[in-house]
């Protein structure tokens, strides 16, 4: 029995690939511009926006801690603007810092005051021999 090879015509392939290419590049009908209303809801300074695409040596947790060490009564909205993240992200970070024992929150009227526990050791094994105070000294805050 002889084997028969199936040949496809070039026109059939080009029609299929053309349809596929059209489907891949077609944009949804209700496509909007790259900036969404939610993205513009949090104002970020030009410097923070420019640096948002770059990596840094310190985490957002560290940035929040540094700002609270500079001003223990700073409102979360300002912390968020200066770090370049949302207020909700700052709330989660402060909750993490409280849970880890790095920060104590004290309620004063309608505001909060944050006390940094400088004697607490850092968490990672590489830097566990250092304290929060050492970290703040490194960035000239304590």
C-alpha cells in the first residue's frame, strides 16, 4: 500500500495565518488609553514616578519605617505619596511592622503616633546581627 502525502495549498495557509494574525492583533472595542482612572487616583511626584520603574536597595517596608522614624505622626496619605504606593499598601505595611514588633501604634485623638522599636533585630539571617536602630543609623536618621 502506497502512502499518500497531503499537500496543503499556499492559499489555504495564508488565509488561515491571516485570520489568526488578525485575531491576535485585534483590540477590544472598549479599549482605553494606557492610564486608568485608578492609576491616576494616587498622586505621585515626578521623581517617584520616574523611579517607580527602577529597582532600589530598600523595600517599601523600609521606606515606610524610615519616614515614620523621621516624623512619628506623619499621616498615611503623605507616607503613601512619598513612597509612591497606595494608602492601603501603607496600611498593610504598618500592620506587618506592628505584627513583627518593629512599630508600636499609639492612638492620639483622631491621629496615630508611631514608635519605632530600635532595639529589635532585623529579620533576615544575613542581617539578624543588626537592629532597626542600626538600619536607621545607616540612613542617618537616628
